[in-house]
């Protein structure tokens, strides 16, 4: 096990520029595993189940994760499924293998599986222009609009920027059609095909375009739901997988959590997770570990179900795994999948993060192994890393490093609390904010109302409210901090003219006083 090399870190440090995607793509890769090329692959046993079950609870405590669900597949079957912890802090309801979690961007492989099945059925091809399938679809650059094919929408290689803040800050009542209309103002920030750059908007466009080929009429939301249900969920037997929150909550469901200013997990409002619904193909689904295990068995079966029934041609399935945009050394993005050879064998995966959930979905085709880990905490990076490493230790005899990752999580928590201690939350030291009280508006993100209530300061956005802290740097720069989840620690810069500025890497948004 070694840390990332210097040149790998260069890519990580540029994560904000390239869309902040590394929280999703590298979310559970803090340490490299030992070379697995010539290692012995051990068949999963009850003793292995015992080892994993003994490790997970203490790792959860250290990383502040309320609930976890895990499934492991090997040899054409699910060999392990277990739930740990609770569905929500403050509630004794336990997580079981049937508990539904939001899977975030780990849904992207399922979206491209749906697209691939339509390719098999000759209803479209990977090179079909998006504008040919979606009426009125357009980007700000008409040349790129004409060049944009289905393949491009799920390859993260078009140069289109990540603008997730726009669907997080304003999502109530916004339809898929209205969300896609926002893309008319979007321009690339790098050349077409030059570099890896994450875009949930483009994946949404691709998924909806494919769904329109499947269901020519009706709302885009319905067309996508029909396509996913009939082409993926039903044939795979994923009966506990749902695209939208209302359906998922009809059964056993976990609730979302995020880390606060002190490094502790807190529940966040459930309605915030609806932010993803207007970009559903990019990551709105709720699922269970056993349901996602069924998907992994299809991938490991190269398009065949465990009983031998072929669901998709091997050629079309594997097209999604071809190396595309280079993310870092030995890391590439395919079509809704990350392809890596960092440990001497091919590892195919996708991580997922929402405002209150994190997911890992992995399979090793040459080793006949796959696993999924679902959690109800945003950015549960250390736990996902530790469980991934523990499974590799169990199956491959990899060098023991899982416990080291847990200890790193404890150090990170202490470091976070120390860093955030610089944020002032004492109302008497924040009276300078009185001059900022009032209503502000951003054309893209909506309204922001700064208020003072019972001596404390708050910011109210269209979708949520956060308590405020502050900081004045030695050079006089004034900053506000959101001090409660979902975006605890997110800075708001006060410009010289009194505007509120929020920096999201590729895009800066300005709230002007009304």
C-alpha cells in the first residue's frame, strides 16, 4: 500500500477546476492496495463474513456514519449481505439488507446500462446526436450542440462545466424539461474531448434522450422511469429500487446525514435530497445492497444473468468499459464507469455522493468479485475506503491497512474541528453582519435572505436555512460561513461592493442586494 504519487496529487489538487468530481470518483481511494495481479483469490466463507462483521461497527463509530448496508458477490451469487447501525441518529430502527439508501452517482452505470440495452435493440446508437432525440435541446455553443452524441453525455469529456449548485439551490417544482432548458446558457471551459470534466447536467441530458427513444410521448420524467423500470430494474429483479423519493419511502428507508462544524454527523432535511430528481439519470435512485448485487452479477456475467439468460450482448456491455478520458495515472472514465488498473488488475466502479448519502459500487472482472457499500452520511470517504480495503484483505490477503484508515479518520475529525475553530460564532463578535441584513438574489441560485434572530445570524436560501459564522482575514477580507449542514463550512465572500459571492470551483455565483 502506498500513498498517491506526487503527479497523482496534482490531479487531485486540480479537482475544483475540473468540476469537483474527485469527491465522487476518488471518494473511496485514499490509499492504493497492493498488487493483486498474481494473488490468490479466496472463496468467501463464514469466517470472512465474521471478520467483516467484526470490523464495520467500530469503523462506523470512528467515522460518524449512522448506517451501512453491504453486499458481496462472487462465483455467480451473493455471498454476503448485512446491515449495520441505524437508519437515522436518534431513532433505534436498524439498518437491514433491505434498507433503501440513495445511491447518488453510483446510479450512472445503471443509466448507461439502460442506454446500452437500447443500442442492442437498435433504437439508437452511441453516436446518435442528442438534439435528434430531444426536441429544443441546445447548448450555448451551437457547434458543440451539433457534435454532441449520446456517447459524449456519459463520458465526461466534452469540456462542459460542473454546475451542480444550480440544481441544489433551486429544485422545488422544477421539471426535467425546465432543467435541460438551463443548458442553453452553458459553454465549455476546456476543449471538446481534451480532458476529464464531470457534468451531471450532461448525463441527465443523455439519459433523458435515450428514454425519449424508448417512450416518444409524455413527460421526460415518466419516459425515463419507464425505460429504467422495463430495461433494467424489472429484468434484473431489482424490486426494491426506485427513482424517486416518494416511492422509496413507502418501504424501509435510511435518512440522510452530513457533518457539522465540530465534525459530528447530523440529520439533514429529507426534502433536500429531491435536488437530484430533475437530473434523475445522473443519480436520483434509491436502492438496497442485494438489488445492486444483482446488477454486479450481470456485469461479472458479461451480460448474462446467474441462470445463464443473456440480458445484453457482451460487446455492447463492454463498450461502456473502454478507457475514455484520462482522470489520473491508471484511472480512466468510460461510459458511466471508472476503469482503473492501479492494483495490477482491472477494477471497474463508480462512487456516489448526495447531500446526505455516500455509496461505493465496485467489481473486478478478472477476479470474479464485486461489492456495494451504502451509507447514510455525505462524503463518508474514510469508511468507504476502510471497508473496501478490508474486503481486499479478506479476499486477496492484501496488506492490512483498513484499521490505519480508521485511525486516519479520527485524526481528520480532530483536524476539522481545529480548522473550524477559527470560525467565529459569537454574536457579539459578528455585529458587523448587521450591515448585510436583507435580501439578495443570484440569477442562477435564487434568493438569499440574511437575518438576525434572537441575537444569532442566519442565511435563508430558497431550499434551506443555515446558521452563520464569520471570519475577517488579516488583510480585511470578510467571510461568512454556513455552520449547519447540508453545506457546513461553505464560505460566502463579501465583496467590496457588498455583494455575496460563492465559489464552486469552475463557477462563481454572485448574490446582489435587492
